[in-house]
C-alpha cells in the first residue's frame, strides 16, 4: 500500500486528521511515571520515555490516524534513547496499525541521503517508519535519493517548505524574481509528488511541512501543491488554531494531517485540563485534549466532512 | 578549551588540516574484516563497522588532527549502528585526543534544536562530540539554540553554507537583491562566529561548510567570513583538488579543515593504491592516501606554513 493510501485509510477509519507528536520531556512527565529515575541516567530516562509514550499511544491509538516521533528527544539520551525510539515505532505500527512519521529533518547528499532513507523508511528497514521529514537546503539532487527509496518501499517523505517558527522567514520568505523561496520549493515538491502518484490517487507520496502559524501561506501553498500531503505543525502551543489550518485541506477534508505534541502529551499542565484533571489524572487529560482537537477540526475545517464518509 | 582552540592545537600538533571522514559502506570493507558477516544483520554489520573504523582510527590518529563521523551510515543499521557510532566517538576523543565532528546535518526549532545540541555536543553529553554540522533552512531562531549550547559546552557548530553537490545551487545560488543565499547565510554565520570568539582568538566557534568543488566561492566566502572555520567536503572523490581548496585557508595555513572520506577509507579500491597495495594491504593504502593528501595540501596551499610552526 502506498503511503498516501495508508494515510487515507487511517484518516477515514478515525474520521479525523490529527497527528499526535511524541516529544517527551523528562521534567514534564508525571511524577507517577518518573518516580525516582535519575535525569542524568540515560537508561533510566529512556525507560521512563518508553512507559510514558506507550501509555500515550494506548490512549490516542483508538482516536487518531497517525503518530509522529521527534527523533531529537530520543537521540538526546544516547543509544538508550534510540532504543526506546525503535521500540515505539514498532509498537505504533505493528500493534496499533497507525501511520508512523519519523521527524528527523534529515538531509545529506548522494549515498549518504540513501543511507538515511534506507535505514529509516519501510517495514523492513532498521527503524521501520512510514515517513520521514527532510530539509531541502542541499537541493534537488539531495532530495532525489530520499524520494527514490521512499517510493521503492511504499513510504513517504515530508519536505520542509514553510516552517512554523518566526525565524523561518530568514531564508524561506526571501523573494527571487517575484517568487518566495518557500513557493519555489513548493513547486518542486508538487512535481515530486506528482511523479510518485499512484494511478487513480489524487495525492502522491511526497509531502510538505507547512506551519499552522501561517494561514495565508497555507492557502497559497494548497493552491501550489494540489496533489501533495501537508504535515502541519504549530497547532496549539505555537498558536495555530483550527480556523488557521482550514485552508490546508481539500474539499473532502483530506490532504493534511495536523500535528499537536505538547498540547496533548502534557495537557495536564494546561488549562482547562489542569483544573479538571491535574497531574494524577493526566491520562484523562491526554484523552480529553485529543478529543477536543478532533472536535475543533471537525467544526471549523473541511475535516468535518470525514464524518460523513463510511469508508472509501 | 574552546572548540576553535582545540582545532588550532590539534592542527599545529599534526602540522596539517586533514579531516578524515568515517563513512563506512559494508560492501567496500575488506573481506578480511567483513568475513562471514550477514549484510542484513544489523548487529553483525555494526561489529564490522566498529572493527574497520577502529583500525582506520589507529592508522590515521598519529597523522591527522580531526575525524568526522557521518551519522547516516551508522543510523542505517539501527540501534546497533548507533552503539558503534557512540563507541567510536569516545575512542577518537578519549583514547586518541583528536577533535571529533558529528556530521548529522541536524536542524529543528526551539527546544527540539536544544535537545539535539544538548545530546550531541560536549564531553558530558550522550554522544560526546566536539562539533556538529547543522542545516540553516529553518532560519536564525533555529540556529541560536545550537550556538548557545555549543558555546556553553566548549563545542562547535558547522552551518551548511555552500555545499559540494551540484544540486546545492537550487536554493544556495539564488540571488536576492544582488546577493546569493549562500552569501547571506555566510554573513550570518560570520556574525555568530564573532559573537562566540574568545578573547585574543582570531576564530570563533561557529564554522561553515563550504564545498571543495567551488574554488571561486571558497575565496569569496573566506572574505565574507574572516573569523569562521571552514569544514571543506568534496576533496578527492567529489573532484576537489588541493589547489581548489587553497583559498579556504588564511595566510598562516589555519581556518580550514579539509575532509576526505572514501579517498582514505577505501583507498585500496582506487589507483595508485589499488595496484601498489590491493585489498590485502588495505591498511597501508589508508596510510599512504592520508600521507599523500597531507603532502598535497602542504605543497599547494597555505597549510604548508604549518610545518614552520613548532607550537602556538
């Protein structure tokens, strides 16, 4: 099954486009799970991350179509952290059947790019992810090996186009011959996506990262990339609202997955969930925050149409 | 000791600026080391990589100042590969006293960028590298956490500016208001480097990646970044010659480290070393190729001046 088809099937089955991001931070993990673990002991922290993330996955798996793992938070704890990352990818994919995105923002050239793609993407790879985020600064010949390997393995790639952070404008918003850099990259990604489109599918297998914090650019880029999946970070804690991301979707409520990491993982630390649940009921806070986000997207974006579909 | 001072001391002690790149590829590793290892068994490949790279390190450590590890080739073999990467970093740093660069081209925003930097950089970090390569597409606020952590830990950062591959021009060579993107990034990197400059040091601790394949741009960028270390890939197998990289150095032969990966690791597969040594004497080929590169740089670049200095 192509990556695009996997996304469509998991999205239709859950009737929403929420992508839960696993960005574990030791200090914020509930005391009941941290217990006496030493924050300077990589093995202990990695065990805490495994337990915390496994509980999160168990709570959100019946609700959402896909999960994104932020590699940095695991890599920070060395080989033990990477071992937990590996375990979680397989748990999400094999035990829960959700789409798994490895958020590593990898990039390199030639055979090095191939090595990243070959190691991370596909069922029989070392890491076993369904998709990987990649950075485009090294240009077209650096993206091609990622695209080639992804397609060979029925996996996907999300290329950074317009990122959610304010500083992204430093390169991305520069204008060359009347056209921004992000738009140029978007046009290239759309070509890549078309070149990987399966027969009778609207979307190809090469996606774009476009921040929820830029609602106008989301609309512009949906126009530039009509056959490209969007991975939209920046919802919630970075300020993007459901209304802001509405333009990321097509008329059927497909074409975008909306990420929320801290707002779900650490919902117990934020209102209204802090008052209602608090740390002792952190699992209920995770569930409530996920359901709230699903409902907001259904109410204020074309993703509401997903509830009309039985399957497709 | 700052990262810049570490580079200066290791370069003066070896009297050359060669950076050996560890990019192990299973198929090219001599039969005597591969033996019966199964290329699909991550644990076995990771063991072969460890043995091969350890031998390389033993051969080149008396000759060169620094070693770069390409994370992709280790990550490709999962947790076992990462375990070998970790072992090698410590072996190079602790047992051999060379500078170690983690070539991961990492990039992300805010606390995620901090997590990468905190995990990879500095003696007490999980990975323990002296420096890390990073990609600038996400802009200034994505680079700041890397810079801050690097400086706090007496470590370094190399920002991709003008990469060695032809496709790099897709973004890097675009011209905005009469100035290329790579030059804009270079100006920003020079500011960062100045902001991290220790008293009485010419160079700061934030460096730039500039490919050996672009000799004109090397000269231009040396002018734009007078206080910035250059990490120069693309020597040898990608076509850069000693003459091509001459402009990367300052008048004392400092300011740049020149990387060679395949040309040293797999010298036994290339002429003239293939005929002279062949696979059975692959270690002698590694040594001869390293010495040849050192001599070429001494003969054709300002790095020849390093042999005049006793210490500094």
